[in-house]
């Protein structure tokens, strides 16, 4: 065991890649790609047009190091997966919780998701110099998209409690039992799986502007 912030982790040195069968190791991978192109067109000695186009992609994958249907098969657990592709199933999470004598660590992790962000920006500015006026006309358009593929907890979370191995109905029931003994007996106190969510959100933004900078004299310029 080792301490990571406020959480204790279970890690086996015999399996440095995955941390062993009880590990809660995760892998987070962030990728980003950005492209931008611009073009300046000199229309005349007093006119200039500046156009710009940009697109960016950002990805954030957050997954348990141990995913796949084979882990549920090893535990002999059925009825999980929610019909999703077998390689995406999370390893079943085992929560032992507290007992009157000892508190046990949870095993495995339920994270398995990949988030994608895409942004498109188009803008154009036209500049026109006329006498003492410096005029600008322009617009900007943004199109943003968020998409997430979430397979969190498709392998299920199984909670074991000391109450299932205690003597029920007695005033001292809370002082008896052992959640690890409940696990060895296969006495699950509660269990759950998380519905698969693949949300997609869009946001668009558009704006236009007109600006004039008028030079009244050598010491005064008005901007509006």
C-alpha cells in the first residue's frame, strides 16, 4: 500500500505495468492539435482585408489500466457490461468499506471515458483609411463541439458490508461482522452499474463590429 493525497492505493511490485489484480491505477492521456491560417489582401493603398481561419482539437482520455470483459469473467460475474463492446468494460470494483475491527481498501477503478473538444473560428476584418478616419468592419464566428464517450462503471461496483456477517436484530449488531468475510462468502450488500452516456453539446457564437478612429488634431483622436 502507499498513500496518494488522501487516498491509499494498492500496488503490487510484481506487476509494475498494471499494479496487480487489486490496483486502482489509471491512465490519463491528453492530446491537442491546433491549426490556423490567415490571409492579408491589400486591396489598395487605403484598403486592407485580413481573413483568418482556425481549428483545434483537444482530447482527454481517462481510463483504468485494467479494462475488458475478461476481468468480469475471472470474478465469475455476469449481467454487467450493458451490451457495450467487451474491450470497454471496466473491471468490477470491489468496495469492502469499514468493519468494527478494520477498514479495507477498495479494489480496481471504474473510470473509462474519452472526451473530445473541437473549436472552429472564422474571422474577417476590413480596414479603410479615408481622410482623418480609420474605419474597420469585421465579424467573428465560433463553432464549438464537446463529445464524450463514457463507459464508466460498466463492469459494476459491488459493495460488501460487515452487517451481512453480523448477528441481525441485536443491539450489538454494529459491533460484529467483517466486510472481508462477507466478500469471501460472496454476500454482496449492494451493487450498481452506471448507464452508458455519450453526450454531445454544441455552441455557436457570432459577432460583428464597426469601428472608427478619427484624428481630430495632432493631440486628439476619437475612437467609436
